[in-house]
């Protein structure tokens, strides 16, 4: 039996972080490989020391893994690694770690003088980027098909890493090998919620969406890990986006929103999409209701939505959609129960193409 499966620790960030830290501190060849091939940090260092969960105090947090690169006894560079397996980045987490205050507290915690720091976001997810641009994105595909006995001396550690690599390989295979001609049910059956989310990201990235429609993805507030949400929008559909303080009349983030159920009934399938008109898809209505500018925003939104609905009712596809008057959704579009990803994407593209000019026309209303 696979050791990782036996202990059910594949998604345990603390366990995997401890595994990496202990190998770095005990196995010199592994430590050098990790620094050079996972972090892509070049240079020759006599010592590589790893620390787990170095607390930086209230308001900053606790990075998962800190690596000191040393020559003689002094650290010459610090690597800060946020290790994410089944979870998303915490609120402002990478921004807090990379802040001047975060760096200052790190030097104090390690009891060292300031040296260069590099930040890394190491995850199972090959696609999702960290919020802070100082963090370099890395994923665990580096650990697949490795000959660990060439990097690790301890036979037990070799066995553990072989099983870890095997589990990783089985995790990534259905995601990276999915094809648009594949049957949706067959491709998603047996996958956990994270795999389903990543598989759909891969499917949408393979699809030929118009260059004008940019895709964003994540787990939007209110959905959690039960659903993956994909937003498709043109650049001009995002203006004066709500920043948490005040609204302008034309504070808008208009987009096509596609939701994939990851658990529950019909997991891994897409049965509809919506047109959303809201100030910011990542903030709930309670965060902007009643703040300065709210009244002017709602008046213009109502005026635009009414005109949009009237145009849609007069369109050739009016019988294929449902009007909505929610705080975010203004149109609901059901999709057929397609067998393959290719069939679904074709219908999705066509319906988005039909609706797109009506959104453009709505935004001309001032």
C-alpha cells in the first residue's frame, strides 16, 4: 500500500512541509536539488537550513517553510515558501509575508542581519497565482518521476518519497491529459474536488475563447470549496471596481460567470451560466450596501439592466434565457446536458457570443 495513502496525509500541509524540511536538513543532495530545481535559485552554498512555521507575530502570520542559504555561518539569502496543498491562499497572506514589516519580523525571528529574500508559492495547483507578485509560482510536478535514491541516502525516506511521487503522478494525470473530445462524466468520475477544479481550468484554457474574453478563476466568496467559479469578461466591462470604500455610479465588473459543482448532485458538470453586473465579484453586497455612492450606483445599474432586459426580450434567443433582477445576476442561461467537453464549450461560446453585443450596448447608457 502507498504510505501517503495509508496515513491520509497527501493534503496535510504541515506533514508535507515537515517532510520537506527534514529532508533538506538531513540530506544534502536533496537540499541542493530543492533549492536549484524547485526554487530555481542558483549559487553554491555550504549549508542549507530549513525551519518550519516561524511565527512572525499578530498581523503577519506564520510562513510554512523558511530556508537559510549559508556560506560559513552567516545566512546569505533567505527563501520563504508558502506551501499550499488542498487550500487557497489565506486573506492577504502573501502580501503580509512580503511586506516591509513581514521582512523585518522575519530577520528578527531568525536573529540575523538583513539579507536578500526570495518568496515562493508552492502548490499542487499548476494554475492559480499568488496575490503578491514578489512570490514565484511553483508546483509539485517537479516531484514526479524522480530517482530519489540518487538524492537521498536514507532507505525509509527514499520509500516515502517514491510513494509521494507516485501519488502525485496519479493526481496530475487526469488533469494534464484531459482532451476536449473526452466524455465529461468519464473524465470527472473518481476525482476529488480539487482535481475537478483543476481539470476544468485545463479544459477552459484549451478552449478557443475569443481573445477579447479574458478568463479568471477561483473559489469566489459564498461558494467555498463546493464550487469552482470561472469569470469571462472584456476589459471594458470592468471599470472603477469597488475598492471597499466608496462606489461610483459606473463601478462595474460585468462578466459571464460559469459555476462548476465540485460536490453534491452532478459533481464536475456545467449546466448553466449567468451574466453578472456587480461592483466587485469578490465582495458581497453587504460590504457595499449603503456606503457613499451606493444610491447613484443602484440608479444607473437599474436603468442599464432594464434596457438590457428589453433588448434581450426582443432578441432571437429570448426563449433560451431567463431574466434576473438580483444584486449580481441579471441573466440566467441554461445549457444542454452535453456528453463531451467539446460540445459544451461550443454551446457556451455561441451563447456568450450572442449576448456580448447586448452588454456592450447596455454600457453606452450613462
